[in-house]
C-alpha cells in the first residue's frame, strides 16, 4: 500500500542513489570530456574500489582506511592504465578505445573473481553511521543519509579541482589547444594522466561508499556502468554539472518507478533518456558540438 511515508522514503532512496550515480558519472564524463576516451572499464573500477576497500576493512576493521584504500588504489590503477595503455589510443578511432577499455574491464572482473570468488561480500558501515535516524515524518537508515553528504562533499571537491585550481585551468586549456599548452613548457600529457587518475578515483571512491549498501560481487559494476552512461547522456556528454543533474534525475526515476513496479525502472530510465535526446540532443547541460 502506497503511503506518504513510503513515498518520502523512496524519494530519499532516489536522492542517495542519484548522488552516487552523479559521483560515478562525473568521473566518467571528466575522462571523456577532457581526454575523449570512452572508458568502458569505469564500472569495473567502481567494483575494484569496493573490493580494495573490503580487503582493507577486513585487515584493519576501519571504514576510513577502507575508504582511503578503495579510492587511492583505483586512482593509482588509473594512472598506470593511462600511462601504459590509454595514451596510445587518444588519436585512435572510438571503436579501438571501446574495445581496449572493455577488454580491461573484463580482465579486472575476472581477476577479482579469481581472488575473491563470486560469493557476495559485505562491508559494515562505521558504528557512528549505523542505525536509523528520525526525520520527523519517518525513520530512515542513517548510512543512506550519510551517502548523500559524502557524495556531495566529493563532488564539490572535484568541482573545485577542475574549475578553481591551476590544474583545472591547464586541463581545460589543454583540451582546446594542447600544442599551445605544450609550447608554454607544460607537459600536457602528464596533466591528462592525472585527469584519468582523478576520474578513476571518483569511481573507486563511489565503489567503497556503496559497499555497505549493496553486496559486493564481481558483476556489481556492470549495471552501474549502464546507468552511468545514461546519466552522462541525459546530463550532457562532457558536462560536470550535467553529470550531477543527470545523476539526481536518474536516481529518482529508478527509485520512484521501483516503488510501483521494479521491472519498469530501466524502461522509464531509457524512456527519459530518449525524451531528452529528442528535445535536446546535446543533453540537458551539454555543450553544442559534443553529442
């Protein structure tokens, strides 16, 4: 039976899911928007962040250590990926980028399956964030509320780095004219490597933040990758604010549709994407010329 309390609960569920999708999609759109790389391994990086955090949590019992381990290990992996493989595909056709990142994603998933098996694992939220919180009209899980705040802080940090620092200025200049930036004595390709690492860190961070909410399996990144791509299309390819807006919209669509009929959640999500593309082909906040 649909009640006001159930509706509000689903709204908050959608907000928590939307904040998480916004964080994952921001990493995806940062990499594509700055480097032009369609990273199909992004979902696997999300999964790796969860498993790296799980391993650290098992060893130390500290969620903060798990958070750091999941974020930094995937960020480091992103740096290595960019330096060893991805940079050789910047000027290659999109199909080559899709194939190499898709292959890397499969390697990551199978490596995790080999080490941890396919058994579902879980990470316990910190004691401070367990239990439920009274919101006046309803009781709501404390950790899900915390997810919204954690993701908001992470998104704000990403925005500051990309739009309010010298690094962000160099990155944006390097996108428009890499030769000019290089002529100023700045190694623009080293900056690009850092950007790829930052995008990977966003996925790893989201993976361990999500671990106390959903069980960890090697396939956990597959569904989230599809949702993240839909978010990027809705918000606008290459647009950081668009990723945030698209994530919140997608989270609410999935959550509210699930309240009525979970089987139609993806149908409604893709229908929303189709409507946005019909009305605004560049996405809600996408720049002209990037579709």
